C-alpha cells in the first residue's frame, strides 16, 4: 500500500499543499530582479531585493494579510543574499551594529497580531548575527488616503530612540512605493544620533525604469522612480 504524505501547510504563493514556499515559487522569487529605488525629493536610494509583482507580491501579501508568518524567514534570506548585506567578510566584523524596522501602526499590528516588518527584521538580524532592536515608534497622524502628492511624499512621522553611540543601522521594511515611509524613518534615526542608516525593503513597486544602476556583486539592478501613491503599511 502506498502511503501518501499529509501536508498541513500550503505555499504562500500558489496555495498548493506543501512547504511555506514550494520549489517552483522559490525559483520564481529567485528569478525576480533586485532594484534600487529613488524618490523625487532626491534622498539616498533604497535597495529592494525583489520587484513587487508575481510570486513576490503573492508571498508578501500572504505575510501581511493571511498570517503566513513562516514565509518571513525565506524573504529575509533573499534580502540578505541578493543585497549582499554581509558585505566584505574579510574585514572581520559585521557591516551593521543593529537591525531595526519601520513599524506599522499600532492598530494594524494589533489587528494582525504581529508587525510584518518586525518579523523580517528579526530574521535578517539573525542571519547577519547582529542584534535586532526597536528604535522607532510611529506617531499618530492623518491617513495617507486622500492626502495630496506633496503630503504623501513627506511620509508618516516617527519618534526614534537615541542610541548611546553612533550606530550603523540597517532599517528594514516590507514594500516600498514612494519611499516616504523609509525616508521619514531614516531621518528620525539620524536626528536621534544614528551614525549611518542603510534602508532596505523586500520589494519595490516600480513605475518606470530610467537608467542602469551601478553594478552590485549579487545581481544587476535597475534604478526606478516610485509610484506617487503611498502604501498602506
């Protein structure tokens, strides 16, 4: 008698029975391009491991809205590898002192039971071998919906913990569109005394590819301008 395997989980992308990400969907994620994204205000580009489409979009939406928390570990691994966050390992130390995240609103975190950006940051920190600490708190403010383009580009407001010394901070989010959330979070960290802030996201929603990006060791990444509609965190 042939005994068939019994699966208690489904792929976060295609919903077929099996692991949190099946083999075809892992391949689809691996084939997606990493991107550098720029903001019309001209701040330092944000690096994203994936384009927010196809398998990447389905996996992230599963993480955010369907309680597919197990997929966060795999997405974090893609961020670390594709953006080469370990840096030059011959230097004898990690490239960052601490990993933190751009927190979603307290209301959304309570409704979901978790903050997806925090989950990603914890997995990234574990893979880099550095601490993960909460350094940012999201301030109450008007919702992004219905705001003008200029207001959206200002982003939400954050309060940052003042570090005891200048730190090299890796700031993590799940999806970036205008970039306003990560830019506002990074600026709050700098104002609080962070030494250097590097902003990364799992995925970015591109609007238009404008020119080749500087080459990176892991992949060729286009530079894109972002849609002028902020996301719901």
